[in-house]
C-alpha cells in the first residue's frame, strides 16, 4: 500500500486529514515518502536500525544473562507537530511544572494546600512517594523537579491531554537525540525543506540546569551522573548523557561520605562532588535514610544533602506527585498556586476512594482504564474494553479492597501515525513525552520522544510491552529567529 | 579519574591480552606436535599445569589431550581464564566505561567476543586458523586503542594492564618449555630440541627478531632474549620498562625515585633485570627464576590495586 492510499480511518491521524490529504505541516514529508519505493523505505528503515545499534542506543533485556542488548524498534516515519500546537503545548507544560514545583515545596514545608482543604491531607499521608525525611527541606532555589518527562496523549478528536507527569527519573531522552541523528541521514532532503526545530542542545541545557544547583561560590563545581550500574535497562542513556555532558558517570560504590561532604574515589584520592544527576530511585539513595538493604546508594548521603553540601536532581520526594490520585488534583494546584486555569487538561479521572466515583467505576469497568496509583511502565493496569470478564472481576475485588490505590479513566483512542509495517503503512497509536528542564528558567526540549504501539491495535506504548519509537518533528514558528531553527545538514 | 574506571580499563586490557596469550600457548603446542617424531605424542598436561587450575581440569575432563585441553582453555565458561571467559570479562569491563573509551574500542572488543562466542558452538579443529584470528583480534584492539583513545591517565592504566599480563604470560610460556623438556633431558642440543625452541620463539612472534640478534639457536640465548632483551615487545624486561613508563606518567614522579609501593616494587624488579645476566639466571635455575618473577609481578599487581583502586574505608 502506498502512502497516498493510506486510510487514517476513524482516528485522529497526526499526518493525514483524510485519505490522500496530508496535514499542511507534514506535506513536504509525505511528498518525499511518495517519491520513494517501498523497497527503498524498507532499506532506509533497516539502515536506521543498524545505525542505532552501532551507536549503542540499546537497552538491556533483564531476563537474559548473555549480555544481550536490543535497540528499541525504530520507525522512520516521524510524527510532525505544527507550530501553533507546539507553542500551546510549551506554555501548558511550563505552567504545569511551575504548579507542581510549588506544590512539592508546599507539602514538604507549610502544607498550605492541605490546610486550605484543597487536597485532603490523608491522600498525601497515604502516598507511597511522600517521604517524611524530606519534610522541612528547601532545595537550592526552591526547585524540586529539575528534569521531567511529561506523557501527553491525543484523543480521537485531536484534543491533547496530560496522561502522567513522571517527576522521578524519566528516561528516553537519549532516544530523542540518537533518533534525530539517524533521521537526518534518512530524510536529508526533507530537513532542507522544513524548519524542524533542533534537539541537539539538550545536553548543554541539562548541564546548565545541573550547574545552576551547585552551592554558590564554587569556581568549578563537580557534576556527576549516578547510575545503578551496567545491568540497569537504561544504562546506555546514563552513559550517553555523561559522555555528552563531559562529566563522570558514577555508581554508588564510587561515592562515599567523608568529612561532611559527598566524595568520589579517584586514583588520586577522594574528590568532592557538588551536584548529582541521579538516575536511581529515592528508596535506594541512602540506606541510612531509606531502604537499609540498598546496595546501590551511599550511606549518609541524605544528611549531606540536608546540609546543602550537595545537590540532587531531581530532589528526593518528587515521587509523591507521580501518585495517580494526586495527579487528579493538578488542575486545582494550578488554580491554587498560580491563579490560572489549566492549559493542557488532565484525562478525566475517577478516584476510587470517593464512594460515588467508586460506584461509577465498578459499574462501568468495561469502558474504563483502571490504573494502580503507584505503578508505572504499563504495569498494574486494566484496559476494560480489552479485558476478559475474569480480569474485570479480579480488578473489581482489588478496587473494593484498596480503593485508595486505584483510579479509573475513560479509554482514550490515542491518535495514530502511519508506520512502516512490513511492506505497508499501518496507523499505529502514539503518545508523546517532552522533556522539561527547570533551571534558571524552564526549558522544554522541542518535541520529545514519540512512543508507538507496534502491536496491531494496541494502545500500550511502553517499551516493556512491545512499544517502539519515532522521531518527533516540531515545525518552527516563522516568527522565531533563524538561530532557533534547524541547522541544515 | 574514578578508581573504578581506571580499574576497568586496566582489566579490560589484561583480559584481552590474557586471551591472546592463551591462544599463543595452544598454538605453540600445536606447532610442536606437528614437528614431533611419529609415535611421540605431544604433551598437553603442562599447559594445564602452567595455566593453574589442575584440580578443576581433572574433575571435569580427566585426561589431558589435544581435544580436552583446547576445549578447557578456549571455550569453558566455567573456567575463569578460558579465552571465552576472558573476553566476556573484557567486554563487561568495556561496557562499564563506554563513555570513557573510544567507540571503536568498544566495537572491537564486542566483535572479538562475538567471534569467539560464535566459534564456541562449532568445533575447532587443531588446524583451524582460529587461534591466529584470536591473536590478530587482540592486536587490532591494542592498535585501535593506541590510535583512537587519548593517551591520558586511563590509557596508561590500560597499558599497564596489558604489559603486566604480557610479562607474566611470557614467563609462563618459557616455563611450559621447561616442563616439556623435563622427561627427556638427553634431547638437549639435538635437532628436535632446536625445533622446539624455534616453535617457542614463533609462539611469541619472536623468531625473526631473535634471528636478527643472535643467528644461532641456543636455549640460553632464547631464554635471555625472552627475559632480558630491552627492545623486543614481548620480552619480560620490555614489558617492565613500558609498565614503569606508564606508571610514572600516571603519578608524575621521575623514574629511579619511588613515592609509593607500586613504584618501589616495580622499580626493584625492573632494575634487577637491568643488571642480571643469563648465566646468573641459569645458576638460580630457569624455572625457579621464572617462578620468582611471576610472584613479583603478582605483587606489583596487588600494589597497583592498593594504591589506585581501593581507598581505605572511610568511617563516618
């Protein structure tokens, strides 16, 4: 099937308005695809995959001790985001991060939002991500979430929603950078015709964000990336980011608390570390403060952190806002802290601990998606319309037993992008994860990681569940200065 | 540089060099067996004896012959020092320092590992070019590292790893010859003996270089060449000189003066070889001397570990 007979069907398609009518921002891309034969496209697809493998953009397969690495399946048909859409999304994401950050600072200090009754206190108290040891702490410049990867989705009518906030250790940004590098060689002509916003300055922006956290008065602060180690599935990304920023990649065993500071073991003795971009979870950071069985962390780290002698990004404790019950209160947070109306809406969410909501959810399980409040990666989830009677019954029991731990949302029909499957184009469902950095200012990397559900008809885009990736092209606004546009390559 | 990173680069190079030298061990014995008179079987047990783990071998293989010894030293993943195990460890070390080494180094060590892994599921005949390929892949790795990685602190740790490993293995290869000679001392000086020494030189790629220097093959001169020669890159003394050079590049201290236990231990060993003659070595006994050298090299390795890779535990 050629691209001009591709049928978007009864879905919102990111590239087509209807059969044979590309959206205006995607037209040069579709023209180029039309000019290539399926054979040629398949060859370019294979070349792109093998380039990614050579670049080492791989993730580990947990269950395999042969040291097998796989690349995330990559599709060469990009997703294109129009300039007005992006301008709106960027404003919305900045607003959301500002509100979430004020919320985090508030609940670990004055808790005004609880005192004013906007969010019930017991919801915070019962959240797994709420860390008692962080109470009374104020991180440098009052910023808690320095690196965020917000998941966005689009429903059948094209409406954007925020699905998840991911304020802990969002991964995937290395794919954005590597996919772009590969796409420039896949469709060089289209890059010449479209003002695609560049993504290459992410590592520089990230480094600036991290340097901004260093205790003041240090002429040359030491910034490191901290990884759980080579067996972590995102190890490639940790190593890649350290390399791109030119900083050390450390493991817990490289670090030690000595003389009141965090130090790393070097061939010339201990050396002080000032800022840690940690890619390990809160629970594992410091066995003295959190999980005592953690072999990955550094004993005493939290004490040094509390004294302001080392900065951590993200700050411990941000996970409380990843709780899907607390997510439901973000619109209220925006109103409470910013006195604004939320720009990008939440997906409507039913809270099972509220009796009316729970009754509705139990009545409509076959229409809803039910999610555990504190799971991620597509785990602990029921997709009502696709589930069996037994699966729904099992979830109904879980909901009644632990209502606080479950929320439900209507089943969205995620938007689609044509995807090269074998020798034909098929519409596959996608989401979008832009990366937001909160340093001196808030920076949103243009585009983000488009995850695509490669299993036919599947709505689950997680890499652990058969998902793949696509490049995301944000078309620059003509009014933006040329320096912000794609360098022609 | 992080201690862990320095240690990984050190071991990455040691393991690659170790894999190469095991291939050389096997190669010399295969060559010798081709030259043996008919009816005289080449001995394979000395390879097991010098490689270290005799009881493991006995338990899992029983008799030492060409098949069992090749399987054991090349592909046995239960044995830590088989070629395949070494490359697996080399690759793991490389993977943990990928952001420090060049991508070409990573690619080469990865390809090297894959090549041996693929070979492990086929059967290796004793005449296959496999052992030569292992040798060349190791040279390629060293060349790639030399040509693509900055000659910085990490590079010098790698160089030390490779040179210490090579010195140790050259000592062991010489020692194998000593074992092989033992049962028939009456062969000393016969044409068969000559052939064996030539095979030995070839196994360390030293035959041509030796000829240019000495012309005539004599056991004493071959031993002297492999121990004391300052210019041949696989002789023990050459390796010690290179290790010392890299060590002083790392510490910034000048040669001939020591500031830490590694410099002292290594300097002692190297300067001893500066002034020893082969006659003195023979008087000590070649086997005894080589044994002592291996012990000293071990001790240098331990000092490197203590000085650079571990720090005293800190109490808070």
